[in-house]
């Protein structure tokens, strides 16, 4: 054995210590890039903790609490806020990729004014004072002429509440066009008519059975992350999941049983199940007799027309399966039925949704543990003086033929303008992109290009979107990560909470938050509007909004929210059957299975089934086209994300594998899809996971504006990653909304996205 001197031993020891120190440093650096539970992030260069600023995500309507980690003034990472009861410290890919939304090289950072022809893409950079002066003058002129309802205002995800609603009410109009209404209006109307609330909260963590009609919560939902966590919790605890969907979605694939139902026929399946439950006495007698506004014997008689055999002939689902699932659902306590776009996105969408609500009601699964619960939210105050709501309503709020639509029917507006049914003095798109998102986009483009129909167009956005490209003035909006706001999202913990949106970083360039832009416009227009915006800052507005919420001012108010992101009254306790205190928020204070509002407007007052006219006329060589969403994109703003586009940058056409074989269509082949509104060429994706009479395509692709990343173009910039875009050969996918005809539910006014009969042919 070789000997070693004392000096050699010391030298070896020092070298070993240095090696261990280096290894320890490397381990620390590796760990700095890992997700650490509890909302902690460490700099990869300094090994120091990054500053975490809590805020609220606006990448979808779920409003998850998030943490923005800042290093040297730059946002470097986004994670979920562990203090948020809804998402419980988790967030989806869209939330994490909001970093790209902020730092995209093509982001709009300065006010622009059109030069040349609308849509030609020629712009002149102007300063804010000139931009605000021109917009304020044009809007004020429309108002002063006594025509405030000639302001057509499209609002994106921020909706009609808060500053946007206040601005429009002070302007004198009720004409706010919610971008989300094109998808959710049918559901909102159905739930409001039946239960007095525009949505319910599935207490899926505590249920034993989830019966799903046309929803895809494993991939996308208006309450995405909060809901899917609870469904997974319930599944871990033994809950069954049964899905009816014409497509093998992620949720269908995760289900215990998947039934490939024909599009538009979910309603008759649900009503047949309800009929079985009533006929066999499996209903909750106490709930029906005390809380339904319709006698059980009369309801049984009404439902008797919907036999399982009739439902089988219509839907393709075997009668024996309908009976079995209905019995399972009724006998399993608690249970909850949920619905999604596959149910509401038809011209019979309102009645489909009312049928699902009926199923929950007759089994006594309304606002009980594990059932369909009423939303728990806080209502905010408005600072004084409050704008007086305008007298009457505009054509846009209650379109002829849609008397029960509680929101404007946005997809109809462009046609109304084109046919001169709606006069326009000014058109504003505020973080909304109707040209891309709505059906028959060619109509929208032609309308906005016509200066006789629309004399003035303003876009308030963070990018030159497809709509902003047709504007006269574009005002650069700060992103939600650079802005203030206050929310009370529906609580999946069934304890209401307040969520703050606060700036994580300063606005880039000369961009300004939407609230500052609208406050500036109101003060510039004056004419009485300025008095409604006397609060000095948005922080003052928020303090007034939360000032009357019991317990929040005592906890520290806005300062508490700045530090924590969310506030929950510690004295709050989960309680069910909230309707026992004052009934439901309906005219009868009961669940209105029989709706006198429907009857008064000559609609069937009870949940009924009538096949959509378009689908009733599908020919032998035609398919029903279904439009779906994916987990990585919403319809518009996520187009700016490099990370998300790398994951999903195409939207091939799903077609049944056996049908594709018969037509000689292979994977990747180009296929021409022809609809009543036009033609579309896409790549084929044969699969066993779709009904033979159906084709399906995602709605997330096909941008021709929104910057080069959205269009799948490789380019040089300060971000070296833009040189590495490898999916350029795929382009930006196909814009399917262009070939979807405008068809609406006559009750709720929502778009019938899946009432489209198409032919397909290999190119």
C-alpha cells in the first residue's frame, strides 16, 4: 500500500473539499431550475431567492392565483399561488407561458395611427396625447349627438365589470359585447332561468359519480385548473367518471366509460335518463316536493315521451346503456352532472343545458356536498358617484328574436352592421379580437374595412391582432401582469375569496393598463363623465370596491392583498343547501323546471328536445364538424407564446380511421372541407377516437396577424430563440372560424358551433 505524506494528505483534503463545494454548488444551481412546492424560486446565477409578487392570471376565465418571480426588474418565472383556494398553488401551461405574452418581440409598445387604406398595414407612430385627443374627440362627438348606443364596444376577458362597465355606463350605453358570450351565453341563460345563477360549481372532490356531457375538463374549461383538480381528487377517492362526447377527448380517454354520442343529441339522452329516474321512483322526493316549481307526477308525464328507445334511435347510444347509467347516477350519492360546449354549442343549447340541470335537481344533487353547488362569490362596491344606468336598452343588448339573452349576441353584430340594422358611430375592440374569434370572419373583415359602415375603429390591445390590423388608432395596452384589477372568482372550495391583480413589473415601452386608458379618455371627453373617475389611482378604486366586504378591511385591506394575492375570511365555513336561507334567485324562489319566462316568449317552458335543424338535414355524404379547444391555447392571446406554439402549432382534421380508409385518406393528406360558409384545406388525422359521422378541428390556429411567432415565422430579434423556430413548415395551421356559418340558439343567442354539416374530399 502506497504511503502518503502529511502535506500530501492535506493537499488531497483541500482538493476534495473544493470538489465537494463545487458539486454542492452545481446541485444548488440544478435545484434552482426545479419547481419547488410553496412558491419559492431561486436565481440560477446568484443562488438568491427571487422576488415573488402575487397576482391573478388572465390567460383564461378561471382567474387562478399566480406568483410572478422577478429578478433585476424582469419577470423570469410564473407559478401558482399556494394561498389561492381555487388552484392551490398550481397553474396550467397557458399561465406559465404568459411570460411570452409579455416579452414577445412583436408586442405593441407605442400608439399607432393608420396611414393609407384600412388593413394595408401601414402605420405612423404617434404620441399618447395625440392618440387620446383624437379618440376622445371622436367618441365624444357620437355621445354629444345623442347616439351613445352607436358606440359598438367589444370587451375581452375583463368583461363588463369594473372600469369597462363604469366607462360605458357613464358614456350612456349598455352595449358591451362580451367576447366570451359567443361560447357561453347559452349556458349562462339556461342556468339563470333554472337556478337563478349563471353557472354551478361541481363539488367533484366530494362526489362519487361525475356524469359528463360534452365537457373536457382534463384539457380545457372556463374553470379549468380548479375543476380538474377536484375531479382528480374525487377519482382518487373512488368516484366514477362517465363521459358522453362524439370525440375521444382527453377527458373521455380518462373516463371509466366513454359513449360516442351523435352531436346535438345529448339533450334527448339526458331527458331519457330523467324519465327513467322519475318513472322508477329513484328521484329525491323531499327536494322535488319542496324546491321544484313543478309537480313530480306532471314532470313524469312530460318526460314519458323521451323513452330510452327513442333516445337510442336519435343519439346512437344503446337504450340499455341509457337505463343503466341513469340508474347508477340516481342510486349513487352524492353525484353530479356537468356539461360543456358539446352540449351548449348548438341551436338547442339552452334546452340541453336545462336538461342537465334537471337531472341534478330531480336527484337532489343541487347545492349539496358532492353535487352541483351555487357559486360562492363576493360582490364589490362601486365608488361614488356611481354612473346612472342608461334608460332602456340598445338593439345590441336585446336583439330582436333573442328576448331572453342576458348578454348581447356578438356574432350577429357584424351582419347587423353590414345590413345597416345597427348604425355605428365608433367601434372599439378592447383586448378583444372578434375578426379572428367569431364565425364568418370574412364578414367581419369586410365590415371593418368599409369606412361608410364603420367610420372610426379603435383597438386597445397588446398586439396588432386581426382586428387591430383594421383599426384607425391602436392604443398599446399593458398586459395583465402590468395592471391592476380585483376579482372574486367562483370558489371551488365553496368559501368565497377576493383575488387581486397587481403589476408584477412596470409596463413595457409606452404601453398603459386598460384602466388608465379608459380613465384618461373619460377625463378628456368630460361632459360629466369625468366625475365618475375622480379616484386618483386604480388602487383607490380597488380600496373602495373592497371596503364593504366584512373582515377584509380589518385584515389589512389592499395591503393584505398586495402581500398575499388572495383573502379569505377565516370565519368562513363550508356550508351546503344555501338556498334554504332565502330560496333560489328565481321569480318563484324555487328551481324553475317550468319557466314562465320561456312560456311568455313562446318557447317550451319545460326542458325539451328538438334536433337542430341543420343536423336534421345532414345528407349521406356529409359529416358534422365539431370545433374544439386544446389545453395549450385559448382562441387568441396565447398565439403570441413561443412555448405554447412549439407544443401545438397545427390543427389537423380528426376523421374516423375506417371512414378515412374508405375515402383513401391517410395521415397528413390534404383534405378540402366545404361548409355553407366556405372551404378550408387542412391535413387529415385519422383516428379511432371519433364518431364515424363526425370530423373535428381545433379553433386555436390560423393567425395571419398577432406577430411572427403566431404566424410560425422564424426571424432575428433580441431573443435568440426566435431564430430557432422549427415548425415554420407547418405555418400557423388553419383558421376554422372563417368557414363556420353564424347560427344561434333562439333562446340564449349563443353560437351553434357544432351545427355545421360539411363535405370532405382528398385534395
